[in-house]
C-alpha cells in the first residue's frame, strides 16, 4: 500500500483482509462470538485512547504524564478507528454509505450547506 490518499472504501477493503486474517488466526465458534470479540476490542481500544487523552490533560499519574507523546495518542486513535472498521465489516455494514448518510443528516440538522466536490 503506497497511496497515502486512501478512500473510506479502500480502507474498509484493507481491513476486510485484516479481519479475515484475524478470524483465521484466532478462530471463534461462530459469527456472534466474532462480533462480541470485535465489540470488546473497540471498548478496549477506546479505553486506551481515553487514557492517553487524560494523560495529555495532566490527569494521570506523574510517571505517565512524563512519558506522554502525541504519537501514542494518534496511534490509539487509529486503533479505535481500525477496531470500529473491523466491527463494521463483521456486521456487514456499508461503512462509506453510513458515513455519507450521517454527514448529510448532521448538515441538514444544523442547516449547513452541502460541500461541493
């Protein structure tokens, strides 16, 4: 993967490959267990991001604050997003369609004009 300008669709497809690999490497009994595991991973990663955010706000123990780096926070953010995409794929959600629909809803709700492409 060399293109830095990936679309949501391309990212989703990349994570379908990752998800298939993970499901093969650590097989679970059925689809429900896979969905449960992906959901728990989202929660775990969100907790790690929250911890990094609290640390960035100096709301953690001193040793953690001393070792804070923005790069760690960015990595944790990416982990949350990746986990959400993996969960969406497991649930057979059209992620791009869902995001477009939610953006339109938000723009309409707040009276924002649609961006021209």
